[in-house]
C-alpha cells in the first residue's frame, strides 16, 4: 500500500490511541513514530528516530525479526516496550510489512496492556489467597490433628508468598522462654527448628516489645535494622536471614507466640497480599491453639471449633427447619445485621428474590439426602438494603441431634469488581480493533478517489487520443497505468478484508452460466500464462449449467486461485482447472506444478496478510489478502476450501459450494458473521 498523502495521514495517525512506529526494512532504523508512541517511550520524536528498533520496541536478538528474518508478513504478539530509564511496559503489538513510496517498511502498532496485566496478576494472587485461606480454614474446622494442620498451613503460605522458610514460635508456660514448634523449609534451605528451642525471651527486646504492642514485624533488609535491634540482627544474620515478616499469635486475648516468613536469598518489600494472608493465618492458628485448650477443658463437641469459626475469614451459618440457628461474627460483618437480628429468622429472608427459589430447592434436596452442587454464587441483602455477592458452600450436618445444613459464606465483592475490570478491559481492546478496521476502510475509500482519477487520465494519455507519445513517454505512462491498477486492486482487497473484519458482507445473488464465467477467466488468464509459457487446461464437468450465487464473488474466487497458480508455477509449467457441477453442489479445483507449500505454512495460509516465502527475499509480490478473501467468499456461500500441497511438487486448491443458496429466491442477501 502506498502512503500517497502523508500530510493528510499524519494527523490521523497521531490521533490514534495506539503507538505506531515505522522501521526501515533493511537497516531496522526507526524512520518515524506517532505522538502516542513517543509519549509511551518517554522521549521526543527527534530522539527516537534514527535508532534501531531493538533499542525500544523489539527487545529481541538482532537477526530474529519476524518480518525481515523469519519472513512473516504479520506478527501479532505480546511483548515489552523499552522506555526511558530502562523500564519495560507490557504491550500488545501488531507488526506488518508495508510499501512506502519506492521502498518497503515495517509498521509496528502497539497498545499498553499494563493495566490488564496488573488486574490479571492481582486477581490471580487474590484468588490464590482466598483459596489458601479457605483451605486452611477448612483444615482446622474439619480435622482434629492441629499439629498436622499447622504444618500444612505453613507449607501453603510459604509457597504462595514465595518465602524460603515459614515457622511458629510459642511461649512456654514459664513465660520467659519460647520454642520453635513448627517449621516448613523450601527445598535447598536448612531447617533451624532443632537449634531454636528454649530461647530466652529477653534475648529479643526490640522484637518482643513490638509483639506485646500487637504490632507486626516487616523487615525488607535485615542489614538495615536499627541499633536497638542489634541482638535480633545478629541472630538473624547467623541464620542467613535477609528479610522477614512476623505476626503475633494470640490465645485468650494474650500474646502466645508468633508466626513468621523469611527469605535467605533476596531482600525486598513484602506484598500487601502476603501481609494480609499471614495476618489471617495467624488469627486462624491462634484461634486453633486456643480451641485446643478449650477442647481439653470442656470436652464438648459444640465448643470445639467455636473460637476458630468466630475468627475465621468466612461467614458460617447453621440452618434447621429453614431458620438460622447459628451465625458467626464474620457473617454479621458481611451483612451488617447483628447475630441476634439473624438468629431464628428464615435464611430465605436475607436472599434477593431472584435467588430464593433455587436456594430453597437445593436446601430441601440436600436435607433429603439428594446430591446437589457444593458451591454456588448468590446475592444476599445487607442491612442497608444493598446487594452483596457471596460464594456459598453448603453441607448437610447434624446439629443438636437433628439434621441441619451448614453453609460457609464468603463475600466475593472484590473478586467481582476485578472480574468486571477485566471484562471492561476486554471490551476496550475489542473497540480498539473495530476502530482499526473502520480506519482502514475510511483510508481506503479516500485513496480510491484520487487513484481512479490517476488511472483514468493515464488511460486517456496512453490511448493517444489527445496527442501522440514518443517511445519513452509511452513506456512511462504504461508503467503509471499498470501500477495504478495494481494499487487499486490492493485497496479493493483492503476494503474487502475491512468489511469481513467488521463482521458484515453482502451477497448480490443472481443466476448465471458457469461456462460463461470460466470463459471470461480463461480470456483474462491466457495472456498472463503465456508470459511464463504455462499450459492452461480446463476440464469442468458441467452437469448443472446455471447456478445461483454472487457472480462477481464467484468470479473473484476462481480468478484469484488461477492467478495464484500461475504466479507460483515454474517457467514452462502447467495449470489445470477441473471439477464438476451437479444439481446441488459444485466441486472445483485449481492444480499447479509449482513451488508448493510446506505443512507449517498451510496452517496459516488463509489468514489475512500471510504470504508463503520460498527464498530469503520475496519473489512473488502480493498483499497476502487474496486467499483470506477467497475463503470468506466461499464460506458465506455455504461452502469450504482447502489445499493439498508438497514443497517442489505443486499445490491443488479445492472449494465446494452449493449451486443455490439456502434462500432460493434471487434477492440480495445481507450476511453477518463473527470472525
């Protein structure tokens, strides 16, 4: 495609939300950038032009350019943009080859997807933490082996927070010493549990002061600890600890020990998610240890898990006869209702109307022993009348000697917000893609008007109806006319692919004789084939002489296939058009004995802008749109197309189509389809 009117195009390109960089195909030097690209890179346009693309937008090894080295005609991928200060931002880019006046250039367009990546990362991390907390909570709710549960919890949080070691210290009954009671070590790290027993608390004055005040200890760099933490610093350095995170564990409202994570490899800031997770696990383990003491004292099953349930991260209710018989403090926090306001009330009264029927149905089925989903999402009503999305995990239990239903309820408001943010980002990306298609269509229309004028006047001059031409003038005007027509074909292809990408294509149905169309193509192709001394043959068994289809599109299908066959045939080769047309279906093939197509290239052959390369440089020209358009034209007629080929032995393109559309009348049909 020629950029004939740069002064007109420049404001349009500068106004795009996507960054655009134009790169010299041979030298890989940046020729031009639009305003968006310069702003994203963080440098003035003048400082960017002249540098190689590898400095900013192609952080790959030289010699691996997908366009100039790998011979792709289009590359769509995620990458990173190198910006001012050696920083990187993730981008979604599209790279393609474009003709600019008398040379070829690489055009790279890209958009910043940092927000999408950040949202994805935060959502994944949040889901991991929610799953871990739920799993850890379930361990302590449904299992009696508290020591095994603590070991499993330490392993889970260490993996999620990517720490080298996780541990628990509990104070002894004398109140002056502590023991390392539980420990998890990542592979390759030495365990310290056996060496950290009966340690005097007064060895850690700074540490203990913070814990007794209910503070957490977050150290990103042990070497930077203050002077008052000299004792702690010395002990930590002996263990090669470089950063750590510690939270107090309380039992019966008293400090009973602490839980911690540390790293012996790197220093660095702890993420807020890590801090939140450790705080919740500290509460859970503290409650579990407290529960253990209560169990020894009371020996009553209904009190075993009371503290843990109250301090858990999830809301828990017990239903009997449809009434709420028990609710923990978390469910009160989620809804805003006090526990007293919820007890002995029908749970169905706290559910939004559109969910009541399905909840009631599942509740009754579960109590009757039926199998139902163990996890589903609903919305409940807050005390202020708002909607609260929650995840419900119900199970049948026995409560006070009678059947009941226990439900673990988790507030998923934040998760829903994150999901909505991702959906919004997806819609923004789809809108940007639609804008690109509309931009191509508008630009192509604007180029056609002056181009048709160029072709028309060139044709008049070549006919010498207004004066004779000398040999050189005749040659030059012939070149202008030929290249103008070639450029018009390219623009028409772009208009067709833009309509296809927009999801709409019209069929103008009429009845015509296939033999007439084949003869027209034969007359058009014979002069082209004769240049390469290619033998053309036609052998179509026409059992059904007239078909109902879009004649122009049918002609373009066959024309493109025959033209490609001639283009990629060797000098002195042969091309055969064969097939048959029955009452209901046509089956047409175009066979050549040319260069052939590899199995790998066949997978991408019908994608827009894809071109098969047979050598280190392009030898055959074209835009790579022809076969993509042919495929869509065949498909909207209700047919299909495929290729059989082998390198060096030629290719056979075959398509099938019904001889009449599903709607048998001859009116025009507007067809919409999704990519």
